[in-house]
C-alpha cells in the first residue's frame, strides 16, 4: 500500500494571534437602548456573589465582547460576541492589560454561561447552522455549559444546559427561575424599574429566592431603612414628650390641690 503524506504547515500560521492582534469590534451598532443597561444590571448584581465564589479574583465577565474560537479570514468570522458571558477561573487581565476579546486558543477555559439579548425575531440566537449559527457555535464549538436566550418583548427566557455535547432546554423551578448550581444563583425575569425604565429585566436571585441587588439598590435599601429608623425614633421622641407633658399637667393639678410630689 502506498503511503500518502499531507503537509499541513502551509495551512497554519506560524504564531497564533492573541487578543491584542484580533479585532475587538466589527462596527455593528447596538440594537437598542436596553442592551447596555441590561448587561450592567447583570454584572453589578452578581458581582458580590462572584467575590464569594472567587476569593482569588480569578474570573472575568464579557459584555458584547468577542469570543474567538477559530482562525478565519477575516478574523471576525471566527468569533461570536455574546451580549453577556462569564468565565470562571481565569485572571481578570492578561499581562496587566484588559482583554480586547476572549481568545480560546490563548485561554482554553470556556465561558460557563453565555446570554444573548434578542432584538429581532430570535432566528440568529437559535441558528444551528454548522460553523455559522450562534446556537451551533455555543453548543458544538465553544461548548458553553449554559446558554440563555432572553426576549424582552416577550418577557421570556429560554435556558439551555449542555449535556453530553447537546443543549437541552431546562424547565424553570417553582419561582420561574433557572438554577445554576456552580454559581449558587438563579436566573429569571424581574418586572420592575431600573435606570428609570419599567421593563421585564433579566436578573439574579439567591437559592432562597432573594433578589440580588446592585450597589445602587443596596444603598437605596439602606437609605430607606435608615429613614424608617429615623421615623421610629421621632415617633418615640414624640410619645416621650407627650408623656412628659401629661406628667407635668398631673403634677400641676396636684399642686393646685395642695399635694406636693417628691422630686
């Protein structure tokens, strides 16, 4: 049998590019005004929980940032840019620099969770076309354990769990949330006001169903608690003053009757 030798060296670059050499944007305009505050809300409210999970500070969060998973020409074709993603057990910076993108052949650790915010009809986020569709890339190429598709217009969240290389749609729990055991949190829809906008926002809860608050919300909660304490203290002062006035009136009445009270 004749042997065939195939030389692949011409197909591979001599040195793989890193995050400083790859494009960090493709010129795409953000679809709507909600995407930016929604990403901030997810990051701010989970931050204190991530500090507990990672006391060594070894984690990073990407917001509308590229994840490079293969080498292509142009480079952007080999990347997906989720609206929000979290990667555990990696340094927050590389060589003292903020990442311009997340490069799998440089990092090796896949994100634990990726979330896409639907702004169209949702076809792009559910596209299973090999090598091209987002759903296929997250499931088969990057192999993200948890993938969320959030549709603000429908007030809905589809949440998938990677099991044996295939995404399975997770059922919500009794609170309508999706539990992520490794993070010790639940993800779901919260109807409320954030940054002066009333919407069904995507948010985190702890395992007991308590909403995880942003720093601003915690400060407002403390302000309200302090105000309630001030009001209670004022009510106690007023009651004490009323008691003092009643005692003074009683003492004056007794003196009119010729009865002197001991000091």
